[in-house]
C-alpha cells in the first residue's frame, strides 16, 4: 500500500518547527566542507533570520518545493508524512500528513488499521537508535538551521585541529 506525497508538494518544509540534532546534520556539514562552501554557509546562517529550513528549494507555486539535500536529510524529514508514534495505550498509531490523508482517505484508513497489527516505523524509536551514535550535546534537538550551524562549527573546528 502506498501513501505518496502530493506531486511537487513541499509544504512541510516550510514549517519553522522542523528540528534535527547536530549529529544528524554532520553528513551534510561534511559535504558542504568537502565542496569548499563552509564559509558561504556560515555567512548564510548568520544572515537575516529565515524561519524555515535553508535547504528548501521553492517551486513555482507557493505550495511547491523540494529538498535540496534529499540524500542527506535528517531523520524527521525521512519519516514525516507517514510516521508512527505511541498513543496513550502504547499502541503504534500512524501520523499521516493532512494533505495525503485528504487525497487518499480510503488508503489512510487502511494504513491506520494495518499499523495496529504490523510494526510501523516509530519516530521516537529511530531517533533513539540514531542518538546511540552521539553524545548528549550532539543529540540535542534544535531548529534545523541551528543544528546545521552547530554541525558546521564542529567540522570547522576539527579541520583547524587537523591543520595544526
Ligand atoms: S532538510 Fe530537506 S526535507 Fe528537511 S526540512 Fe529541509 S528541505 Fe525539507
Ligand atoms: S508530507 Fe504532506 S506536506 Fe509534506 S511534502 Fe508530503 S504531502 Fe506535502
């Protein structure tokens, strides 16, 4: 059963509450460093505040857009749309984006039923698994642009030590 995003849609990326850990942003921070764009990005992040993710690439319509770092996007972005969470009864419940559920109401109901008997990916569990790789400092959840900034500063510091 498929519950795809609306074609061309990128509305969730405009949500200023998208968060990530510094650890999750290390892969894209390394790529930025390898591409020689570290200073450019630090300047961008220190510029006028933008409340949504700086990697968002807007489309022609206000609701259209896409991720500029799809391969390196953090965990929340990988699971948002159709992800699981534990309800008060400790059952896995699916959280499905309102645009997807409006477009595919029957499939949404079926997926929610299926989630009761089959294991759906639960965001909190995957976040916890990822956090096993980091320290409390690296695992702290921050607004995504702030997490990127911290990841870039850490890479920059490491690079300076390597050059000593
Ligand atoms: S990293 Fe990509 S998917 Fe996540 S909020 Fe930014 S643009 Fe959207
Ligand atoms: S999860 Fe929802 S808001 Fe986000 S891109 Fe998919 S359809 Fe659009």
